[in-house]
C-alpha cells in the first residue's frame, strides 16, 4: 500500500490536520469524566446549583468544541480520502490504457473493473478511517488509563488488568477474521465476475434459453458468499458480548473497590463515576480500533491488487524499452513479415508459425482461412497489439517494436471484428479516427463506407445520438460507421478484420469498389470468410492452423492451393445450387 501513498502528496495538509483535530476531540473527551466528578462531589454534594449549572456549561462547551473538532477532522479526512481515491482511479485508468493486449488478456476485463471500483473504494474507506481513528483510539485507551491513575492508583490497577484481557480478545478475534475477510473478498469478486458476464452476454443467454441455468449458477455463488459472510459475521459478533463480559466484570470490581474506598473516605463518589466512564471509553475505543484494523486489512488487500495492475503496466513500459531492436529493411515494401511465429500467453501451441510475406505500398491483400486459422492474430501484429514471439514485423522498413506506439498507430486504420461505437453523436464517433477532420471529410468517409443512407434517414444527421455500444443501430449500420471511423484518418495501412460480415454482397462489393478510388492509395488488408470479398485482391494469403498454405492471386490459388479451392467451392457451389 505504501506505493500508493504517493498519491496523497497533494493532501499532506489534510492528512496532518485530520488526525490532529481528532486528537483535540479526544483530549476534550478525556476531561468530561473529571467535570462529571466535580459536579457530583461539589455541586450535588453541597447542593450548589450555581456550581452545577456552571459546570454543566463547561460540559456543553466541551461537547461543542469536540463536535467542531470532529466535524473538522471528518472534513479533512474525507477530502484527503476522496482526492486520494480519485487520483488512484485516474492513474489506474491511464495505466490500463497503456497495457498491452497480452496484459489485458492476462488480467481480464472483470478483474480490472473490480480494481477500479470495489478495490479503490475499499482503499478510500481505509484511508478515511486511518486518518480519523488510528491515533485517536490508542490515545483514548492510554489517556483514560493515565487519567485513572491521577484519580486513584489502586483502582486504576483494575484498568491495567482489564486492558490486556480486552486486547487479547479483540485482537484475537481480529486475527481469526482477517484471513476469512480476504476469502470473502475473493468470493465477492466471483459474484461480480458472474454478474458482468451475464449482463454482457444477456442476448446469447436468452437466445439459447439458458436463463434458469445462469440464475442457478449465480444463486450458488451468491449463496456461497452469503453463508461465508454469515460465518465470518458470527465470529466477529463474538467481540461485543465477550468484551462486554470482561468490561462489566471490570466495572463490578471497580464499583466494589470504589465503594470500599469511598466508605473509607479515600475516594469520592464522583471519582468512582469518573473511573467508570474511563472504563467505558476504553471498551468503546478498543472495539473501534479492532474494526479499524479489520478495515485496514481489507484495504491493504485491495491496495495490493491495485498495485498488481500498476506493476503490470510498468512492466509493459520496461518491455517496450528493452525490445528496441533497431532492425531495418530497405524501404521498398510497406509491410514485411519475416519468419514470424506468435503464441498467446499460456497457450499450448503457436497461433501463427513461420509467417513470411512482403506487401508493396498500395496493394490490397486478402486473408482467408477457416475459423481459428490465425487471421485476426496476423493482422493484430501489424499495429503491434501483440509482439511477435519469433521473427520480425516491419512497416516502412522499420521494425514495429522500434516505433513509438502513437507513430505506428497513426499509420494504421483498423476495423475490428466486433464493431464498437461509443455513446455520443455520429460526428463524435467518427472523430475518433481523426479529431481534426472537417464535416466534409467526415461525410466523404461515410459515403465511402456506404453509410450515407444512415445519415439520410436521421433527422439530425451527424448530430444524431448513438447509444452506448451503438445499441440503437443495426449490426450492418455499426459496421459501416466503424469503417467510416477508420477511413476518416486516411491511414497508410487499412485493415478490415472481417468487418463486412454483416453487409450484404451488394454493399460489400460497393465498399470494395469505393476503396479502390481512394486518392491516398492505402495498403489494404481484408480479412474475410467470403472468397467474394477477397477474390479481386492483388494477393491472397491462405491460412490453415496458423500456417500459410498459399499466397497468390485468386486464379493461382484455385490451381495450386487445395485449402483455398475447398473454401471457394463450398461457397460458390452452394450459391449455384440455391
């Protein structure tokens, strides 16, 4: 957690003032039993109403001053904790954005969301509680014991006996529950993971009629969490009755000894009441301290999980720096794959093996193959979403690992398999591709992407609102707007990762024809399951189980590549038969 404390540096004043005001409040609280003793011994014993009222005014003043100190401390601690959490979220989100695809795959989206929400909130609570109680509770416990000694040494020895017993009970229960609370947090992660998975895949769940199974699985995880929380809660609940038994035994002993000493004239009645109040203060503060330590333990566990994400992001930076190969090739080709093999982390085998080809500037390359043949993996190596395990990928004669990330991504426009649109207007979504694009450039990109009819049907045109994920658009509309977003940046390399799957054949053909008329002549990679989408490409790469089975034109592959011929025949013979 200490690595996260650097984000408190802008709140040093608040982090100092909060515990100081809490100490002030505690100091005034320790004087209250003495004032009560004075009221009983002097005011009530002598029936001096003036004294009683004046000392009652002192009590009210102490209460008001304590209240002001408490509110002030709460304000400063809340300000520091909220600012601290906000800064962590800001930095954490920034680090997540810098993580590689490999690291994101390793951590998992649900895990990172939990770190950003549940864990940061837990750390915020821990900081808030520490600033308020970490100094106050020990101060009250030892302060009350010292004040008891100022009243009567013999009676105060009861405090010396009771405090260790209470400490053993409180901290013993705490040590039992700390590891159990960690398990509770892990089970909570499982419930949240299942919730996110179900919400994300709700359409698939309903399409296959799996609602009952999903509800059952969620109930099992939720019930497991509930039972475990109840188990831990029962152990924690022992704290109050057991500590009250000890404290009441101490109070009985205190009253008994106090009565004897009052009868002997050594102590006054007010002094016994003051000692009783100090004993009660000690009990309350020990329970607060135990709860604080439990909260701190939860917060430290959450802080370690957050720090794990930070370390992953820092490792990505170090890897990027260490992988500066400074390899170059003659600038004759736009993209070169030089004996590239690639595997995903913890995968049993390579997703791509010995991939070797060269692409000239302005060429259109088709990539085809069966499901799982490595088509997406291949094109993801061009913008360096993943580093090549063996071999090298070159863009403009320079190894992609030697580029600054922004410079490389500026050269590439990519349309993913799954079309992702963000909440906002159509204009705002298209501007993701090029934030300085004019409306005329946006409209040009939309027309090239065959999405002009979408605007014509919308009353507000470019200002038409798109819901989160583009859920108020059809699949084909989302794909075409995603294509327009890539086209508006006028990239040197344009990648379509099976991004026309929701388009009909006529729209797909019109899109390919429009791409050929682009005045900046990008190098185009088209990943597709349809041979009709790539048959007119300058070169076609046929993949099978991560290997290149053939490279050539449509006519050449029909003659020389069995895999390509089988794919072609399976599609066109079916169409002819229908």
